[in-house]
C-alpha cells in the first residue's frame, strides 16, 4: 500500500529531493516488487518493451546486480509474496 501519486511527485522534482551518492561496501535491502517495476518499466521507458523477450529483461536484471556487486554492495531482496482478497478467518 502506498501513497497515490507520491512516486510521480518525487520523480518530477528529483533535482530538489535527490543528491548523488556513491553506494559501496554495504548491504542494501531492496523491495522486490519495486525493483521489478523500476527495471521493467522505468529503466526501459516503456511498459511493453520486452514483450516476451525474456533474455532482454534477464540482461537488464543481471546488469543491475553486477553493478551492485562491483561496488561491493550485498543486495538483500525482499519479496512479500501474493495475497488474496478473500476474508477468511482461521
């Protein structure tokens, strides 16, 4: 659950909110769902650039993790799993 429009708001004002930082020699916790969205959509500037070209998305993901490892950054990817909208009580 997020705040509607927050990502777009921050992205449109990135010069104001972000500063360059060289990340190295550390561990990094990554939200797996957000990483997927960033690599698949935002890095390619299209929602459908891969269209089944799984080798291309695999290359994009591999390059991301290789860049982290090159900087001695240990990625810890958290994937929260699926959910059901059913209201079942145990």
